[in-house]
């Protein structure tokens, strides 16, 4: 899974975006997984600090437009 949620210390958790091949750009599914990681953090009473980072040289460049735009277009056509 390209979005990792892991305990680093007693109350410190790390969210890692692991898509270095796309400079950690996210498509619709990865935005969903990132939101799920934040919800996991929010709902964990033992989690006090979240550190978000990316694998490789880039933190996150934003949306992976090559896949994100077709995904959003497909969703719009279903409405």
C-alpha cells in the first residue's frame, strides 16, 4: 500500500506517502488512503503527534494528473 501508517514512538505516528516513481503524486485512490490514515490517527486516543512524509526526494507534488483526471471524469459521468 503506497500510504503507510505506523507507530514511531509511544504517541508518535508517521504517515508515509510511498510513490517515489510519481514523485509521491496521488490519484483518487491514494487520496482516499491518505484520508483513511488521517481518520485512523484522529480516532486513536493514543496518537498525539502525526508526522507526514514522502519516500524519495519529494514530499508530494500533488495530484497524479495522468490518472486523477480520468478518474474524476469517470465519476462525473456517472452522476
